[in-house]
């Protein structure tokens, strides 16, 4: 299926991603869902501070105690609630890893963990707050579902679906404004990727903020006569292996693009499948095993090789290997 790509997507002025999160939480509360939103002293950062007084029994401030917050969420889940837990991705994936494993996934609880500002999206918060290893750490936990949100349309459509799907989820979620990718009419299915552009020469498989960069790269490649298929692999676990295999067989070359360490993320998941089922040339665009740094988002995307021009370079490299 070709996804419903937004027209003039770079000219669209969307609300910030945190606004969509707060609106989605409130909408689900008003619909009567047993939603509880927990935070670790970051309500203003994620946009739920205004809901605190309106829904005091469903908006809970846990303080700067992330591991404890995840334990509280697991307890609420065991009583039939649907807890959404937010903190910066560096804290949710590192400080609370054992609680995610033991109290949530192993115990088969229904906990939704929002890890905000993944990878270079941490921007001015600096290297200590840059989560480049969250997917790698959590992908190794059985029965985890990992989602990398790429725009406001996806956020608004997927958050209710995640609430309605039992299990432990990790959601990579930028807090502020990011480029629009999808038209408002687009619908998503967890575990199924979206093909945004067709092409016969190679496939770019991207997630999160790299989806927009992949589309830009495909435009540049098209000007040089190279037709690139673009796939948004927004569910990283479970991976849409049908789409990966079809892309490999039909285009013969793969480039992955992710806002994450090159080790253990989307590229690793795709490579692991291909090497066992459909071996084709592959290149990866990712953070090449470096610690994070401080700077603007665009500066960091260039510094860490995540901008569209790096995807173009990898596409040309993989085509040399293909032929």
C-alpha cells in the first residue's frame, strides 16, 4: 500500500507533538477509557500539566523517580488501568530498564512507556540526555512492542490504538515540532509498515524523524534517475518482515535510516532478517556508535550523519554493490 503522503508537507504548521499527546490522553479519558498518565517531573515538558487539576485521579506526578514510576504503572495495570508513563527516553530506557523487564514485560502487564526526545532530538539537552541505545536495550526483551513515531498524524492515530492493544509498549516520541509526513486521512496498523513511495532500484527503510529525510533523499535520487522505494517501519518490534523481504526481492538493495545507534536498532533488525532469508546488499544510516552531543537538531543531524544527503550517499554506495 502506498501511504497517504501529505501535500506540501514542509509548509504544514502542525501543533507540537507534546500537544498531540496531551490531547490524546484527554480524549481517551473523556471516552471513558481507564487511562492513567504518569510523569517524572516532566509534565510541562510533555504538555500534560494542564490536565493535572482537571483529572487529578488520572494524571499522576511521580517525581524524579523513574524506576519507581514504572513500578507504579505496573501495579495500576494489574488493577485494570491503562497506564501511560512518560519521561525522557534516556531515563525510561536506562534508569527503568529492570522495572520494564520484570514488572511490565515479564509480568505481562499493559503498560505504555513514552520515551521522549529520542536520539538527536534531545538537541540542547546534551549528550547525557541523548538516548541512542533505547531500541537496542528494549528490543532484546521478549514480547515488547517498540514504535517510532514520525509525525503528528501518526501520533494522533496510533496512541488510541496502542491504548487498546494489551501489552508493554515503548514509544519513541519527539516533544516539539517535526516535519509532517502523512495526510490526515492516513490510517495505521501496528506491526505493518507503510510504503510511502515506490521504486525499483533500491529501498530506503526508515523510522521516526528519518522518514522525512528518506523522502527528501528519494527526491534527490529521482533527479538523477534513481528510483527509490521508501518504507516507514514505524513498528520496529515486531518487524514487518513481509515488507522487508518484498523490498529485498523487488528492488535488490536496502538502505536503513534511523535516529539511533548503528548497533541494535532498526538497521540491525532488518540485517538480521535479511541475512537469514533474503541476502541483498545493504547500507545503514545511523549514529555510528558515538555518544551524544549538544546542539540544534539540524546541526546534530549533520554531525551524526543522519541528514538526507547521507541517505543519498548510502543509496549510491549500495547500488554499486548491487551491480
